[in-house]
């Protein structure tokens, strides 16, 4: 159980940084004009998921009559999310490589 304080500290630090970045990034990327509208729209999927998750997991537990189904479902969602994240990172790297190649292929203007 010696890992529990370290986990709590790291989780809290990550949550704090995420909270700060969520507020700053919307204004930085999209400007301040529609900050409230865009911030709400960007946070809505996460809020809905956090609200629906307990009900969905309770439903799975009730139907399957076993907590193992809940853990299996949660694990499956973690795997799907992880694969999606890895694919997004890979696509971004490929896009950066293509853009770099296109930029290098265009001759520089002579001054």
C-alpha cells in the first residue's frame, strides 16, 4: 500500500494541470470572443460520460449479475481509448512528416 500516496499525489497533480490547461487552451486556440460557448461545448461530452457511466455500469452489473462484466467492460473501453489515442498520435506524426516533406520540396525564394 506504499504506492497509494504516490498515486494520490500524481493523480491530483495531473488533475490540477488538466483543470488549468482546459481553461487556458480554449482562449488561446479560439480567442476570447466565444470562450464560454466553446468551453461548454468542448466539456459537454466528458460531463455526459461522467454522468452516464455509473448508470451504464449498474445496468451491465444488473443484466450480467456479476461485477466481472463491469470490469471487463471498463477494461474494453480503456483498450479502445488507448488504441484510439495511439492511432491519433500516429496520424499526427504522419501528417507532420508529409508537411515537412512538402515544405522541403518547395524551393526557397531567392532574396
